[in-house]
C-alpha cells in the first residue's frame, strides 16, 4: 500500500513538473555568454546566495536548490558553462569565450509551490529550465522571408552610402564585370561572396555597425563554407529591368544566386524560427548601449535600426508573418542594458531611460499582442567597484577596476544621456568606457553582479509560484 502510495506520488509529481524555455539573445559582444554563465552560477548557488534579494523565490526561501541536468535536445550544442567558469576562476581572471552558434543548458529547479493545485498536491515541485543562447544577428534576417532576391538586392544597394559605401568598394568593384546572364560560374560566385562577407565583417568590426544581412554570413556556426552562404545581392541592376532578369535561364549566374538566396530563406531563416524560436517561452535581449556611445552617431543610429529590426520578431499580431508560420509562445521579453558596471551607479537610471528611448518607437507603434515587455540595466559579471574620487574639493563618483592588461584604474567613464543623444551631445561629450577584467572570486562564491536578481524575478518569478 505504502509502495503504491509512493508510486502514485511520483506519478503526480512527474505530471506536475513544469518546463520553461528561456532564450537569451543580443548582437555579438552584447554579453550573452557572460549573462548565461552568471545566470547558471547564481542559480546553482541558490541555497546560500546572499546576492539575490530581488528574486522573490530566493528571498522568501521557496526555491530550494538547482542542479544541472542533461539537455533533452541532443542536436543542439551544449553551452560551455564549465569552460566559462574556468576562465573566470583562472589567475588572472578572464572573460569566457563567446559562443557563435545556438547552444543550450538545462537546469532543474526544486521549489515549494506557493499557490494553486501545485501547492495542494505537492510539497516540492521541479521546474526544468532550458536556457538557449542564439545570436541576435539571426533575427535581423526575418524581413528576408518577405523579400524576393530582386527586392533584397535593391534594398541592399540603397544602403551603400557613407561608411557602408566606403567599406563596400572592393566587393562593388568585383561586381562591375559580373554578367547575370552568363552561365553560372561557381568559382566566381564564391570569390565575390567571400568579398561580400568580408564587407559585412568590416561593417561590424571597423564601422561599428550592427545591422548586417544576412545574419548567418557573419555568424555561420556549422554552415561556414557551405554554398548556402555563398551568394550576394546584385546591387548593380540599374541597367536591367526585373522582367529581363526573370528571363535569365536556369543555368545562369542570376539563377544560381537566386536559388541560393531562396534556399537560405526557406531552410536557414525559416528553419531557425520553426525549430527554435517557436518553442521559446521567455526572451531576454541584451543590448550594449555603451559601445555605440563610444563609437559615435553612425554606430548609435545603426544600433537603433538593428534593435527595431530585432523587435519585429516579437510583433506577432494576427496577420503577422510569424503567426502564419507557427503559434509563437513568448509572453515576456526583457530588454537589458548590459555591462552597467562600465558606468557609475548614479548613471544606471539614465542607462535604462536611454534603452527605453532606443526601443520606444517600435514598442509604441507595434502590436505586441499578449507580450509583456520591460527594460532593466544589469551587469552579469561585475568587473568594477564603485567609489569616489576627490575632484576640485568635491567627492565625485568613480569606478575602480583592473584593465584587461592588468593596470589598476580609478576613473569616471562619462555621463550616459537620458534621452537619445542629439548633435550637441555628440560634439560636447567624450565617452571612454574601458574594458575591465572580471573581479577575482573564490570558486565557492557566486559571481558578483548587478541586478541579475531583478532579471530573474521578471523572467522566472511567476513560474516558481
Ligand atoms: P556575446 O558575444 O554576446 O556572447 O558577448 P560576451 O558575453 O562574450 O561579452 C563580450 C564582452 O563584453 C566580454 O568579453 C566582456 O569584455 C564584456 N562583458 C560582458 N558582460 C559584462 C559585464 O557584465 N560587465 C563587464 N564589465 N563587461 C562585460
């Protein structure tokens, strides 16, 4: 009888166990790897973690513990938590190596249910948390699903102004003699694609630009070198009408580019939305607002454009493209201004306000049906300590930290504008956000952070009730 009772209990427990898929994204270097490493670390230390007062499940003592469990999706690479912690615990501490593809890690969170049938039926329950990391650049590809090759080529040629125009020169020169009607020359297409990809990399690295398409070209993951990543927009189309190009025969250069573009849309872009995106429950989008403030107005405006683009993926009103593809599940999105420890604490409210302004337009005009959104500023892994310095007889806020090459520094990195910066701002303000090395920690301590608990509360609080 007792045994049957136990079995029944187990069965009830299993059927009541819950599951949440938390997606973490952001453009490259936004801080995804640091965020996931810290999130896992905070949760693994949950029973003794004094650093999570804003996370109610920990503050009120009903989150009992967390452990890592094998992930269920065996085809998705594992997130390198151990490698990340090894880097952070090394002497001197180093930042974890970023991941470049989708990756995943699973935790089982044991908690005491607080409400509803769970509370009546069980003393303890388990919430399985899958954390999925993917590059934000992949979300920039969503509009491709509604653009054919010709429309995409036209749109790309309009972008080739200013810095982009300069960076595109080499690739554009290669297009001068390219004949779309000639028999498909795979080697030539490969060479021009390589120059186009090089241009996209340069936009990010030299131009400080974020809005690059197709997103997989700069973060190819396992597709590096595959023909599906060997095409380019035909930006020199003015001499042909669309009707002429449509008549290019099926063995022409034009047909090859077009079919690769279609394959990319159909299998890579749609594939990501179907296999991954459609299964997410919660989403955090990390934004490094400080890097474009350092880099200047072109980079800043480009980041806004990239964010607008990124938000399209959460705009699933009834007739939206995503809703036509599948039923999206994400019901909460958190925008996080990452690396808040790069600025002094009194600047943090400005950082949140700036991020809100950056996404406000899209937020206001879009129909984000059934999705809650919020903004926060945080530091996943705190690398500086706030303090004060005496300046002209006054105590001024400052930060202390060790630079990446080990120099100890005390500095005031600059003021974060509350609103979107205008001309005067760009002329008058200099920013100098230095990259610091992570603080030294002991292996049995949780990682130091700023407001990770606030993010945890928003993303998981209600799931642990
Ligand atoms: P990813 O490309 O989005 O995965 O970005 P990473 O997590 O690798 O972060 C890129 C870099 O940003 C790191 O190497 C650090 O230099 C810096 N970084 C990330 N998170 C933090 C943070 O919380 N504080 C500070 N000071 N730097 C951070």
